[in-house]
C-alpha cells in the first residue's frame, strides 16, 4: 500500500470530513469546541495504533466520533516516560479537530504505577480527570475473600493519590476467566465505602453480559454514583473454544447490533439515571478481506490488548477499516438517539 504523504492525501482517502474537522483544518491555530458535551461517543486509541497521532485524529473525525480516549501506557501512542510532552500535544491536536478527550487509559491499578506523580497532574492540567484502569487476575488456587482485602487496599492506595490531584480511576469491568471485575459485585464490594470522586467503575456492557448473562443487576447496583463511564461491545455465543475462553462455548465479539447485548435497553436505563457519558467503543471484531476469507481483528492482529504502536500494520484496505468505523458510529448514535441520550 502506498504511504499517505500529506494531510490532503489522508483526507482524500477518508472521504468527506465532518464540519468541525473541516473548520479545524481551515483554521489550525483556532481551538475548536468538542461536538457535544452530553454522552460523547469516543473511540479508543487502541483501534488507531496503525496510524500516527495526526492521522488517527483525522480518521476519528472523518468517521463521526465525538472524541478519542487516548492510551497513555507502554507501547501506546503516548508512553509514561514522555507523557508530559506527548499528552499535551495529542490533546491539543484532538481538540483542534473538534474532538473531545473525556478520559484516558493508563496502566495504573494502584499507587505503585510508574510516574503517577507526573501523569495525573499533566492530565488534570489539560482538564482531563478520568482514566480507565487495567484488570487484575484472581489467584483461583487460593481463597477469594482474603484477596478481596488485598485488592481493596491497592485500590484505596490509588484513591488516596487521586485525592491529591483531583482525578478519578475508573476500574474496567472485564469478563475474561480469572479476571476480577466481570461479576461487578466484586468491584462494588471493594469500593462501596470509598469516595466516588476518586474511584469509580468503567462499565463494559458487553463484558458484563458475558459474565452475568445480562447488564441489569450489575448496572442497577452501581447506578450513577459508581458507573461514571461506559464501554461498548457486542458479541455472539459460539460453540467453539477461544484463546481466552477454553470451554465448549465462548463469546465472539461481533459487529455492533449483530449480537446478544441489549444495547437499547441499557441506554434507556442510562437515560433514567441521567448518565452523561462518556461512551467508549472498543472495536474487537473480525473483518474479512476476501483473500481466502482470512479474518483480521480490528484490535490488531496478534496484538492482545492492542498495545502495539509502531508495530501494528493495517492488513486490510484502509477504506474497509474506515467504513467499519463509520458503520459502528451510525449504529451506536442511532441507539443513543432512540434512548434520547443525544
């Protein structure tokens, strides 16, 4: 594939650019306001690690997203070692394109995470207070209750750090076997006596449905107090083992709207509790190029977790990947409108 050598070439490849992005391109020195402040739909930068920062922003703008949730962790666009330089630049460019940066993804589960004393004040100075955390595994060879106390203490240590900087850790609900958080109750037991200004939940409706069968009880348990950001997934049950789920049945992430997740029901619940967002979408399904019907995963082929900036090469036609992003935005924004969240 020929390299894209200029901004004009990039925009030509992507097609029509939304008004906010066109304005930013025309007046690069004038910062633009995010498209909307209520329930923004953002794409994780994990899905854009095949592109440099400038191109990733153009892609997000062209496909209709309201913002980008940048990762600031090892092997991402922004790494902890140089976050004080790279994060302000990425955020400035994103906002000039008319896109929001409502939260980040960090490699911080507790207070021992490297460079927190630099990362948190840097993001706070940029007006970003929320960040998504990684998941942690249970040791299933040992009793769970003592581990709850250990994890609770680790979370409390991060809450104390957040209280100094005015930031909030959003602990991610994840369904993979052996990981804490998928059941939702375990996280709630650990944080229920903490201050939600410093500790909250990043509720993944797809992962929660995998682990619990539906989203209803877990989301009602958390409510607006604890569920401060949301991640979107859809999946189908398939009679086949997978790398993460070795049993006879496993969830297969799929195109939004083609799976079992009750997206509109979940959105209507969020409307009832006056949830303001943000909504983060993580593309994690397969695209098929037509070449021997070979699947290509949208989170980065053979890159678990999508942490491979500088190594991830886009192995499907750019227009196919961008078209998939546009389709996803159209589906979720349609559901958000139906639920009157936008």
